[in-house]
C-alpha cells in the first residue's frame, strides 16, 4: 500500500477560468515564453487574449509558435534557445498535448547544464527544479496539464518516448472547457479516446493505487457517457465540460500510476508512421483489454459498470462500439503499418508503460495484438 502522489500546486477548472491566466502568472516571473501549436490558438483569438492578460500582469512575452504533433527534439531545442535569448524566467504553454509537453520540457531544461538530447538518450537526468510553468489545454485528452511526463520524438532515430520526472509537473493548470469548443469532431473523438485509454490502463496496471483508482474510475464514467455528445455537437459547453473534467482526472490518475501496453505500442507506431496518437490508442485499446482480462477480472467488472456494459468480458466489445459511435473506424494498416515493421515496433515498445501492463506480454502476444488492429 505504499505510493507517492504528485499534483500541480494549483488547478483551476471550469468555464471561464482562462480569464484568470494573468492572475495565476502574476508574481511568478517577468518574462514568459508562450508556447503554442501551429495556428489554432491564433485563429480562435485566444492567443491575443493570453498576450493581453500576461501584459496586464506585468509579464513580457516571447512567443514560440509552431509546435508540431509529437514534438521533436529539434523544435524543443529551438524553443529553449528562444527562451534563453529572451531571458525568460517562466513558461506559459497553451494548446494540445504536444504544445504542453514542449512547454514543460523547455521549462525543465532551461536550468540544466546539459542538452535535451542527453536527457532523451538517458545520459543525464534533471538536476535542478523547473522554471515556473502554467499549462492550459485546448484539447480534452492527454492530461498533460497535470502530469510529470513529456512525450517527445527524436526525429533522427524516429524514436518516441515519454520523459518522466516530478520537476515536469506544471505548477499551475488552467482547464477551461471553452478552449475546446473549436475542436473538430475527429480530434475530439481521438483525444477523448486517448483519455479513456489512459484511465483504463492506469486502473488495471501494476502501479495502481487507491487515489489513482478513484480518479480513473470517475474519469471513465465521464468520458464514456459524454464523449459521444461532445463529438456529435461540440458547440455546446455542457457537452464539453464533462469530457474536459474526465481528461483532467485521467491525467491526475496516470501520472501517479503508469500506463500499459496500448501506450507502449502506440508510441513507436506514432513515431514510425505518423499516425495520430489518440487514434492509435483507440484502435489498440479493445485488443489490449481482451488480452489483459484474465489478469484483472474484478477490475474489468468495475470498468464495465462505469462504461455501461454488463461484465468485464463485455468491455472489449463495448470499447469497439464506442469507437464506432464517435467515428473511429480506421485500421492501423491505413497508415502503412505492416507486419514487416513489427520487429522495430516491438523493440521500441519495451519501457515503463509495458512493464506496468497487468499481464506480461511476449513479442508473439504483442504481434498478435498489432495484427488484429491492422
């Protein structure tokens, strides 16, 4: 029953909380690197609003736009350089999970006496606390606003992995469901299924604890019940709020536990074939749950009650049906995933997520899971 919990120092949740960004940042730095994605925040007008609020709090802003999906080490290196050049002493990250992950790693790396590639290769570990960082998600899926993880891609080796350290937990998270109103249905579905995957994996995983279990179960219920409505009509804030809350609770859960075989496989598939992360998770989730059922039958029975089916044996089929309901009908083969790539995928899948999976999986087991998803 030994466990450790790490959370942001402050979490603001609710419609309209983005308007408190300046208040959250005031007094925590004078120059902020504002990290965002490619264009959506600017188009929505929220970028200008953020810059105005920070200026009102007496904070100068250096903007770093253009963080891509699965942020590369090169992109993060440029952002670190921009922050150093501008003398930034805090980071504000606003966007999807990729923008938040990039912002978190920039804030973590600025005080360190080594490079991000040394950290990624495992040659060094974080030695000094991160700069103050605020994370405000514009999607409801990754939970990155409250996790100790940044998922990055080494574009040179086509390797994607999550870097974990408690220094990377944002000091503040601002989760405003209004920021998700403009998400297209497909992105809403994919990020929502990523969140549901995270909740299920950390709940059945080896490192689960009473706190992560409670958070994960509540997240599952919120996401399974409300994600279809958010996909069907994302213009209504009442459809967005429970999904945003489910995503937040999932992030709080899995950063204090760990994930599983879905994420172990999804990272190399994403790195090698540039398939959307949430979509890959959604397609693998029913197959991995089928595999894991014998290891956690009681927990799968509880999952069934939260996602609206009768027993744990029904969970894989219920998840496949939920995928179809939110418009996820693709197969991994659409992105070029073939059996010839399995050896590389399997080699790169072995990490923290795979060791946390409740049932040990051989290469043959994982290959069969992939085969069923292509």
